[in-house]
């Protein structure tokens, strides 16, 4: 590639969500020991079983080492310099309604385009969709959940997990850790010990959730980690589509985000989980930014269940995440659609695991990695066909696109097949935004920045079409904004 | 004033001089054919005029509507009315033809501070143009040139030409690789573009195209310079005698 594309790849975009909300918070001093775990559990007035569950996780975590196999480089995280709990002060006792919420907080979400006032959402005031219920998590606590009543009519439970522990203890106890065990991995164990909030969803048998559900995560406080825990259970024949979004202020220090998401789909149930991840990526020299170390896994527990992950990852200094599906039920289906865009010195190591156990199980993996600047973008995926998975099928397509000469794209596909009846297909391509494509656009009057954005959007089309309509547009815009920075 | 005025143009590719003092004047309403043997610099001329990266002008000037455009970026030249129909149209996977055409039109309208065309009118026009070029309207929904045949790609270039309505069109061997039917369709498109306000530069190897698009002037390019100019009969002479007698 000649220099002209390279010249386009310059500084960072304005990170539009990078502001700090000036609000008084109750923040635990940095450091982690058993008392911190007990403090968090106590703060949420949790039952004893959960306190013990956390402590078991904490004991396990102390014996574990941080994973080093990912294709990313960063200085070791100093876990004793992180605060493990932060809540806006006004919310310490929990808001009863939006009227109790600090107006400064509401303005934060307004700035981010997340509607928390239901009437505004219905009127479409804040570039929103009336068919989306939102749970907003600010640092360690959930601020509000919209449309609870309407959802309750359908029998759908959608609330902060800290609330579900009290309102639906039997469901939480039964499913928490059932897909991602406490000791699953280093960061999952840490999360299990100190998770503060997150969303809980239960869709009863045969119910089609009447609206999109959405959780919006925001890190605000300095030196805090965010450890949310999301649990979604779709009972037999139920159907739900869920979206999460994430942003954080621009800060010079790295901040840790170690979430766990568990999905359970019973017989004939379907869960569609979409992520638009836009955590602060750090500046052009890699100062600051979020470490996004996340464990996401879904279990197709019954026959004919379907779990579909779609992710658009543009933020974070480092991303380490592999949304996976365990296909236990016969005829169950797992899907993973991913767009990961890295710029400047961002590093992403992301992909999926498809674990085939049931007969006639089917999985599809479509991964699109785009690297610009000096970033490193890695796809890592595992397809495992167990001896019991008669006639399992997998199709994998990994496409990488490089913009400029200083970035890297890497693909590590692992296939473990223990059943000769399986059909496994793998396709991979690496391409560059070519001078020819860019010139062709420019010759028709399209400026280079818009041209790169259009070419990259075209490259990602197969994934964007999997997003709920309202968010596909958002994702396209987000990509454009992220690239605007890359090709300034 | 001439539409295009090229004076003493020298240009290099990878440090090698390809154009060595080229002069060319195109007035509005004229069609100029540029012919010449392989390696004479025909495609280089097209790319230099359009401002393709990698083609360096070392001396001389190129005036479009009186402005020296040598330092202008390619998209700015396009805004000023320059259009290049590519010899090898490139594929842009996932970007639909329709999306690409609309983005081009919008960008040009924006640059000229003109109103952007409405979506409905645009779609109607694009469909009509596609039909007039024997292209199935379905192809507008497909990715730009993605899986198009050679002939479809070339007709797509002509569709863009007719939609964007530039003042100067440069066709870089648009006839190469076309069968006789496709050639006629392309020629009809170019003739439709011809007007008292527009100029055309046809770069071609073959006299065949000039049977359908009759040029006002024919030039012979050899070793980076125009060595001979004449009327349409020059092309016939070239067909008969080749280029050797000129050099």
C-alpha cells in the first residue's frame, strides 16, 4: 500500500462519551480482601448463601493466575489499587423513582442518548426507540429500569440483579454460576467475588418478550472497576432480544471492567444478545482506556434452543472476550457475529467458543476484524465437536481488514472434532482497503474519510444485518465516528 | 475558454518518466480520441488527469475550466466536473451500487452547494439509466461491481457517467473486452452524454469504437507525447498502417 492511505490514519477520534459526571459518590477505598467481599454483600443485604458463594469465589481467585495466553500486552493489573465499589451518594439507599435520582445523573444519560424517562422514550425525545426497556448501571449500581410495569404484564422479569436476589431468590440461586462457574477463569472468579450489579432477565414459558431489553453500563468514578453480572433465563419456547451498551469517561489511568454474562435457553427458547461496546479506548499513545476482560457464555439447555451473540466492539484499550455457546440440547443453534475495530494502540483478542454436545447441533461464526493505526486485532475461536454430537455442523468465516501499514491482524482458529459425522467449514480472508477502492470513490467525488467509512461498513454488512434495526444504524454511526478518528 | 488545457505535461510513475511534454486542448462539445501503441502513456494520461496517487506531475500544467488542477485532490477534481471511466473498475464488497451512486451524487451536490437529490427521484433515475444500458435493475442492489461480468462493470461506469453529469469524461479503454452488443450499448450511453457543454476523451486501442462514437479529433500518443493529430480519418489510417510510420 502506498503512503496515501497511511497518511489518512492519524490521530484518535473525539471520544464523544468521554465526559465525567460531577457527582458525589460513596466509593470504597482501593484494595481487595475478604472484608471488601463481605462489605459488598452486606451493602446489598444478600442472603447468606450468596455471601458464601462470593467468598468461595474469592478464595479460588486468590489461588489463580491472570491468563497470559491472549495476544495482548499490558503491565500486570494492580488489583489492590482498584476500588471495588462505587455508588452515587444520592442512591445509597436506592431510588424509589426517577424523581429521587440526581438530575446530574439523568443529564449524563441524556447526553449519551439513553432515555430513562419512559414518557420521553415513548415520545421518542432522546433519539430513542419506544420499544426498548432500559436498565442503567452507573459504576456499581443500577440507577433505574424503565417499562417495568409493561414487562410485568407479560410476566417478564427485568430488574437489577441485586433486586432479583430478593424478589426472585429461587431463580437466581438456581441459575447463577450455572453456565459460568465461580472458578471458570481468573476474571470470572474475581467477578463472582465482587460483582456489584447488572441485569437479571427471566422470560416465562412460551412468552415472546414484547420489547427489546437493554442495559446501559457507564463507568464514572476514577480508579474503580466495574464488575457487572448479567443473567438471562429464557424458559421453554420463550424469546428475547437484549442489547448492552457501554461507555466511560476519558481518564489517564486504565480501568478494569470484568463482567460475566450468563444465558440459559431452555427447550425451543431463543436469546439474541447484542453488544455495542464503546468503552474509552485510551488516547493515541495508549494512555488510559478500559481493560475489558469479559466472560460471556450461553447454554442451549434444551432441544431446539437458539442463542445468538452479535457484538460491535470499537472501544477499550484491551479487549479479551469470547462470547460462547454450549450446545447441549439436540438440534440447538449457536451463532456469533462480530465486528471488532481497533485503532491507535488498541488491542483486541476476541472470538467465540462453540461447544457441540447435542445431536444435529449447528453453529455459525462470522467475524470481521478491522485494524487501523498501530493496533493489534486477533480472532481466537474454538469449535469443539463432542463424541455425542452426531451430525453437528459448523460454519466459520473470519475476515480481517487492514487500514495502513502499522497494524496487525491475527487469526487463531481451533477445531477439535471427536465425531466423524461432523461437518466443519472454515473460511478466512485478509484484505486491505486498497488504493484502488479509495481512488474509485474519490474519483466519484467522495472524500477519503467518507470513502473509508463506506468501504468498512460494506465489509461489516453481514454482521450489522444481525443487529436489531434501531441499533444497526447506531453501530454504523459508531463505526464512522471511530474511523473518523483513524483517518482524520 | 477551453474545457481542458494541457500544456507541456511531464509525469513520472515510480520515478520513471512516462509523459514527456504532452499538449492537449479539449473544447466543450468536442470528442477527442487518443490512440497509440502499448506503453505510449495513454492510461498514464488518464490517471494523471484524474489525480491518481502514484502518478507524479514533474512539469507543465493541467487546466480545467481555466483552473490549474495539478495540486488538487482527486475528489476535488471530481467536484469540478472531471470523470474517469476506469479501465479496470474495482469491486467494493458489501457497499450496494445504489448506496455508492447516492453517496457520489450527494458528495458532489454538497461540494457544489447544490441541493441533494431526493431519494425517490434518485431511485427512479438510477433504474431508468440501468434499463437504458441493458442492466437488470436488481443489479443496483448488489455490491459495487461485486461478481459483475466484465461487460456489466463497463456499463456500470457509463451509468455513473450519465448519473453524475460531469463536464469532462475520460474513458480509459472502456471498449476493451466488450463484445459487439455491449460495445454498442456503451457507445449509445456516451453519445447520450455528448452535448455542447461537455467534452470527452476516448482512450482506445481500436478504431472499432470510433465507428459508434465519431470523434472530432484523433490524436496519436507515442513515447509520452502527441505525435500526430487529425480528424476521424486518421483512425482509419492507423487501422490500415499501424503506428510504425509515425515514429
